[in-house]
C-alpha cells in the first residue's frame, strides 16, 4: 500500500468542534489529516453528541479559558511546535478571539523562519445568505484575516468578509481582490459557488445568473507580490444530497495536500508559501492541492451517495409498511417525521473511514483539473 | 491498497481519555479502529493537553453527568446502536459506574439478539504493583466484570480483580479461572506478563521466577461452557523503551480483529461470541485476533523505537554541546532535566499515523503464533 512518502510529516494544531457520533469539525478533520500521515493535536471548541443538523443533540460548548488552558498545557510540555494550524467552527466571538491569539503567537514565534508556520482559517459563519453564528463573530473574523495564510469561505462568507455582493465572476474576482488587498490574506479559496459551466474560460457579464446549474465551482487565488488575484477554477458535479462535514473534509485534506504541493514547488520555505509572480493561477500549488482534494472527495461522496440511496430506499419501504393510521394523533405523526429526519441525516454521514484508499490515493483527477479564469473587471480591481 | 473487505463494518462506542497531543486513550484507540474501518463514537473521560507521563499537563476531567449527557444525546438522536463498546481509563469511581450503566443498558437492549453487543473492558487501575487510580474504583470494576465480554487487565490488574497473587503459570491459570468462574467474564487476556521462555509448553512450578527475561507473554482464555479456562499464550520481545498508549493500541486493534475473527469462525451470532468446547485455546478467535494485533503492534513499535533512538541520540549530542556550567544553579539543572524528560517522552509517542500500512495489513505473524499452555494446577481450579 502507498506509504505516503511524498506527503511530508506535518504537525497540525486543529481547533474545531468535536462530535461523538458522525463526521464534522475535528471529528472529520482529525481522521482525514491523520490518514494522510499528519500528527494532529486537536482542541475541541464544542463537545456534542452529534451535529446540530439532526435537530436533537446534547453536550457543551468550550469556553475560551478551556481552550487557552489546553494550549498553555502544550506550551508547558513543549508540545507547541506546529507546522500548520487549521481552525474551524467556534461557538462564540470570544472563542474566535482566543483562536486568533493562539495563531498570532505561533506566527510570531515562527517569524524568523519564513514558511515555518501556516494557518488555514475556515471562517465558519453561515451559508446561503444566513448567518448561523453570533453576529459579533463577523468583525472578529475580519480582524484575523491579516494573520491567516489561507482562508476557505463559502460564497456567503466571502461576501461578509469582503463586503462585496457576489453575483457573477467579476464580483467574485472583486471580492477576492479585496481580501488580498484590504485584509492581506495571501491565499483564498471560495468553495461552493454555483456558476454556469459556459462561464468557464469566457468573460462573464455582471448580470449572469449563478444559480441555475447543477455544477459547483471552487475558485481559488494566491496573491501576486503586489497583492493582485491570480485565479483558478475547478468545476465539480453537485451531489444530490447535502452532506454535513464536507467543508471540514475539504479544509483538512487541503492542509496535507497544500504542504505536499508547496514542498514539491519548493515554496515551503518562502513567506506564506507564495509562488513567484510568473506562476499562473492553474499552476499554483494551491490549485494542484485543490485538484487532489476534490478528486478524493468526489470518490468518497459518490460512495456516500450510493450508501445514502440504499439506506433511504430501505427506510421508505419500511415507512410504507408501517404507515400510521389517519386517525393517529398529530404528535405521533410529528414524532414519526422527526425520527425519519434523524435516520436520513445519519444515512448522510460521510463514509470516510470505509474510504481510506480514496483519501490516500486520489483517483485520476483529470476531471478536476484547474482552469484559468478569464474575467474583465472594470478598472481591474474594486476600490474599497 | 487493501480495502478491508474482510473486516466487518463495526459501530463502536469508545469511552476513554482524550489528549490534544500524542497517542493514549481514545486518541490512540479512535485512530486505530477507524483505520481498520470501524465507525467510532468517542466519549472522553478526560480532556488533557497531553498524557500525564510528561509530568506537565493541563486540562480537565469529565464528570459522570457529562458522560451521561452525551450518551443521552446519542439516544435522543437514535445514534446508540453499537455492535461493540470499548472502555478505558476513567478518572473516578463515579465515572466507572456511569460507564458500567451505559454498557449494561446496551447489553440489556441487545439481549434478544445473542452476540449483537460485545463489551471490551480495559480495567485501568495500575501496573507493577502500584494502583494509580482512586482505590474505590477497584470494587466498582469488580462489580462490572459479569457484564463485560472481554477484559484486558495487565498482570497487576488481574491480581486485583481475581485476588490471586500471580507468580507462575499455575497461579496465572488460577487467576483466569477465578475471573471466568466467580465473575462470569467469558474472555480474558492478561497483557504484559514476564515469564521465562522455557515455561512455554512445559509445566511450571509454583516458585519459578517470572521477571528475569526480556520476553513478554500475553496469555488469553475463552471460557468453556462450564467456565473452565482454555488458555493460549503468545510471547513477544520486550521493547527497550516504555511506550505510553500501547495498552489502548492493543485494546482498540483487538476490537476490530476480534470481530473479524469471530465472524470468520461463525460465532458472532452466539452469546458472548463463545466458541464450542472442542476448539482448543490456540485456535480460538481470541487467539487468532491477538496474533494479528501483536504483529501490527510489533511493526509499529519497531518503527517507533528506531525513531526514538534517532531522536534521543540527537538530543544527547545537543545536550553535550550545551552543557550547563558547574557553577549554574540547581534550579537551571532541574529545568534542564525536566525539559529533557519532556523531549524524550515526546520521542516515545507511538508513530501510529505514519504506519497505517502495518495496522491494516499486519506483516507475517508466524513469529506471534498462539501456543498452547500446559500447566497442572492442584485440584485444577482455585477455590474462592
């Protein structure tokens, strides 16, 4: 079996949620990174029985003091030498601040050795136009962008951070340019963008509709030395089901694959792993890493979708044979619906442990090759 | 790569400690079981920065209410259907009681379907003659033995549970017989026994010294239908270094490999996965599973010992070049010793994530083949 000799041994501090059952947050990220050979030190921001999408869960949130305490323990025991940090969901603005404090401390200590610390920040705030964290986390995330190396917002989070409303490729580029220039983040990937496939390689007008097709785009950029965007884009088929934890899966696989790609491109000792200006978007280590990550994810999610289909078919057959009578009370019907929701949600848990092979050896990735993004923006870059 | 088609998909509830850095408790067990394709639901009994062997650590213990709450969350969300449970270190007698309550509930619910729930209990209490948990946990562990399917005490813990002082093979057999008969535990493996290699296959006298050789014995037994021991023994070379977490590694690999072996032997639908009486000790699924587990562990620990040797050599060279002056205060010398202890302890962390191959495909295990244990015990079985 492949022993990952080409994936460098990487010590990662992972700060995100923990669930007992299922795969989101650190529960997803830790396994994915460990499977790719990373030494993962996990600090949990919440400790729940399962993810909240089930609508029933128990457990508790960590407070910032607990997170600070565990980190202080690592320092005392000299276990705080990390090559990378991955941070995800935080239950409060105070926890986001604490996470930022840790990242800044690690960055400051690494400042004499360029490239020796790299922070991947997933600014988990919301999706599809809705904020699902406390509103006061948004300004805290903004204040952290200058310290992060790579951020992974979805389309809505990118809008919150850039204050640019994204409705076409031109505004997408504007948002990324703003993050590079105003917030000084060198690498950005915007995940989960719905764009018409015809827009690839062709200039797009401002009013082109982004939400009509079943293709999902991932657009990334590593800033040039004068903080201009250098874009690439990969289009993937949309899965028919919503799978929780895929953002954490993307982020964690990205950690391993980006260090691998940056090592191969010999930029791992350069500040922020920034590639020379002559490297085009689709040739960036960021693009190469994204290709591998998406190939792995597509294989795992295809298997999950197959399993989900079988499980929900069997649930449907059982439901039909145990239909409640029409006379049964509303409460019993409600409970039946709630139970069905629990079962369907469980069937959608990503089948990550049964697909270690696809994580370690991503199948042929030609389908997910990074493409250039040609888009004209008036005046080239949006002003503040 | 091997896709583990022969390791059945197993849902495991794992209750043990969590550390941010390093590999003990659930941090070790979760990864090992996931790597073998198990769906692991982890509830943490403590949440520390690192294991206490470093002598510096921070974090907090869970209280029994937190553990009960997470389990209640799983029940509410219908995520409490487990094939197996693995329980390890508990920070108090109250937590041991809570863990027992959960196991009994799962066992009761599974009682209509023999073999559908299997509890592996690692009664973590102490080692080498010293109890390192609160003394009041010992009677609680004793009271749980009747509900466990397999227990994994070390030699000292077996003495505590059986109240038989073990000093040779005969007393070892007495202790196991007592656990089978008085406590009704069907499967027992006593780990880490130092026995002279000449004792294999030959009757041993009561006063034979067990602690003079660099070989370690693992002795296991599955009770016959009349609760008589059915012993097997595997001898392994002793590693030159103490590696923390190896007990958790053994227990967690055992979970996967035992279900695989019990499935292959077609006893997985029998109560407690008990083999028919005609199956000899070395042919038990328990013995077959132990062989695979030890082969994997030996490969991983050999790699860890190699890494440890390199790391400590390099630390030694650095120490010699930065020797403190004789005039330096005692405090500075003490701190230097403490730091060296931290570094050496870290170097001894088991290199589990870089050895996924050895976990999934154990190398040739002929070296670790289970042997019969021939030992005459006066009156055959010790009385209470």
